[in-house]
C-alpha cells in the first residue's frame, strides 16, 4: 500500500480525504487505482489522450518521477506519492488574451472598414485590442480623440488637467459651448463615449511629469503628443524612447503645422531633430501668436492616420520624414530625418537613461516669482485712468496693440500706435503731454513705456493689466479676447 | 470569491515591490469554506525562471510541495498562487494561461514604477484556454 497525498482542490473528488492508501507496484498502477476509485478525478489529471496533463507533476517522496522511470517507477509500501502542479507565467510582453470577436453591433458599425481587405476583421480586431495615450485634449487631441474613437480603438487614455475656456472653442471641437468651465477630461470623455461607447476611456487628471510619465505611458501601445510646450515634448519623447514605444508627433502655429512619428524602431526621435530646446520666449505659443482654428484638425488627423496605420501594420509609416504643412499655400513638403547615432536619448550610447527635470532643461523657472503687490513704479490702475478721464485731466491714452486687435475692442479717446510702429511714429507724441500706454494685458505697453522713457519722455505711465483689466474694473461692456 | 487577510497581503505586496522590475511569485495558504476562500498567509518563493525575469516567472514544484506540506501541518491548505506584472496591468496573459493549473486561484499584482497599483484573481480552466475572473478582496488602507 502506497500513500497518495491529494491536493486541496482535488479533495472534492476524493470524498474529502487528504490522503488515500492504494495498491500498485508502479506509479502508473497507483495512479490507475486512484482514478478507478475516484473516476471524477481522472479528467483533472489526464487529458483526452490519457496522458498526464501538462501542469501535473508526480513526486515519489521527494523525487519527480520524470527523472526516475516515469509511469514505470517502482513503488514500495512505505512510499508517498504527491501530485504537484507545475506553474509558471508572466506578462511576457504579451497582451491579455485578445478579444477574438466583434459583436453584431460592432460589425454593423465598422462595416465600411470590414469590407476593405487592408482592414477587414483582422485589422478591426487589432484596433479593438489597441491602446493609445493622448497627451492633451486640446487642439490636436480633439480631432485625434474623436476619430480614433470612431475608428474603434479599444482603449484610449487621456491626460489633461485643464478646464474648457471660451478661447478653446474655435478649434478644440471635442468640447462644446456647454462645456465651458468643465474639466477637459470630462468633456472629452463624454464626446468620445457618445461617438463610440465601445471605447474604454482612461482619464489622467494630471500634468504629465517626470514622476508619472513612465508609469502612464507604459500602459499604452503608442503615445500621441498633442501638447504645445517644449518641456512636455521632451518629456514625452524621452519616455517613449525609454519605453520603446512610438511617439506620434504633431505641432501647430498660426497657419503651419508639422507631423512625424518618433521613437519607431530604427527611426529618429525628437532630440535627433532638436537636440536643444529654444530659449524660453523665443517661440511664441498659440496663445501668443494665434492659430488658425481648423489647422489642428489637419495636423491632428495626420497623427490619427499614422496611429491607425501603425496599429494595422499597413502602408508606409511617417518615420524618418517630417511633413510640413502650409495652410496658406495649401502645400505639403517633406524633410528627411535621420536617427542621430550620437543622440543622447536614442543614439548608440545613450546618456539619458531616466527622465530628467524638463522645466530646468528648457530654462523655465519652476515657480514664477509672485507679482509685486500693488502698483509698481510707472504703473497706473485702470480705475485711476477712468477718474482722470472723468475729471477732464489732459492726458493721452496710447493704445500700442495691433490694428486687428483695436477692431475687436478699444477704449474711447485712445490713440492707436502699434508697438512696432512706435519708433518711427514717436514724433506724433508730445513730451509735454502726460501719456498713459495700454495694450491687451500690460506686457507690450510696459515695453512702450521703456522705449518712450529712453526717448526722453518723462510723463509716461503703463496702465496695469491692459484692456482686460479695464473690462474687469471699469467697463464690462468691453469684450475680452 | 477570494479574500486576502491584511498580514498575507502585506507580504505579497512587499515581495512584489522588492522584486520589481522583475516578476515575483509565491503561494497563498488559507481555508476554503464553500464559495469563500480566505488567504491567511502568503509564502514568497524564488522565481525559478531561467531567462530574463522582467516578464516571466516559474515556480519550482518542490517549493510548492514543501508549501503544501507546511500548510497541511498547520491545518490549512494551499489555495492560490500569486505573481506580479511589473509596469503592466494585472491581466491573465497568454503566457500565464498556457502555464497555469485549474486547481488554484491565480492572483496577479500590477506593480507600476515599483509601487503596487492593482490586482486581480483568475481561475483558469483545465484546458488552459480561458481564465475566469474571480472576485478578489484585499485590505484597502
């Protein structure tokens, strides 16, 4: 009689006994006696061909029978047989068992994809099993999110910490007028869910940073950069290079845009194109320089197209090529980009092996110094300017904005001389007259005041906060832009 | 449903975080009462996978046999296996499925950036073709 120890999960088949005494001269005979006594245990241990299942190991005392004589291993009366599972596994870079089919509703929804052999059922399932991270749900993120959702991407991550503002609406079509004041994440998620409820949306209400970028990006097959600042561009680039994930890049300014795919095997990264960031303030943002509202639509959809192509594995990816788009000329050009073997991120001997401080790298101070309380020397409050007007004090209100801004709104009695024209039109001004300069928010008029002082004007002041502060404090009928 | 007691959970998470960025593995010991499984202790085990362990693990059957003996001696049972997925969600991967065993609960801990993120428990079938998700209760601090 040999003793067989029954593992817990199998005791439901052994009348709850944790060990059984059985007769047999070999392991094969003992196991035969076991399954004869408890027939239901047979299919747990053996497959349909009568072989031990791959996960079943049998130990004679402390020895695996595979290293003895297997089934023929002799068994003595004092021996103990143990049934031990063999267990292994691991994420192994293998995605979860892919969703292997589409519902009837999905088949109807994607029918125009399914009838194209380049997509077909196989491609549509690739899209369904794919995950994409959108960094930013603004100008580029809006068309990206909407079209990628419609196309059937299974999982979309959204990173944004901003709130919808009226000035976003002329281009960020994922948000509507009703959404002003809401979190962009919530508004974007609602739009995506409405377009395609099959999409799993993951929201990250945060600013992408060196602390969280690897963690967030690691969850997605590819990353799409829809941001508008240099620290985040370098951060997304480095995170993608470190994680070996493609970075679908796009950028926009006024009437022009660019797009390419970085961090694709063998291709360049953003640092190969721009090893160093520009000095702070050199490149104006869209808030400063403006942007044609439909421009991000064009660039965002180039990015979306490339994302879909990468997932489907069709066509020629936009790798090693930078597409330049000029909306005014309606012309696309292409620049060749090469991976730089000396690149600190993706080169042959990378020196960037973890994420760094990107604010510092881009020369941006961590915390803006707090504005000095009250009025600085040479500044005047809009309320005081209004009182001077009401008193009838003789002074000149000088508007240094651009003519197209003057057409949006202006303060009565003001004289318009754009900042850039001031040097050649300075003779229109009288040094004896008191002058108050203003612009939109007070930055350009401060430069005008500096210029005039150097030109010998002594009685010049800057209206603090510009016409925006005038609208807030003096006349709310003046629109803000 | 499988419920993990605080002390056992602490051992599992600490082991998974300590082994990051590699996968960890171990056994869960406890009691089964009808549909309710209760893990009272966890035993970290060595990852015996021979290659890179960033996305693979393997348990030595000898270690499991030993754990099973100790559990029996304490009047408890070996009821589950845990392992970690570094920088990866706690899904049951194809590799997990193809090397699984239907007798135990398989708890997967997602460790992201070295910190515990979330976990799931799975019950694979005997053919190793599918795994059913099992309700998992762990102590939330």
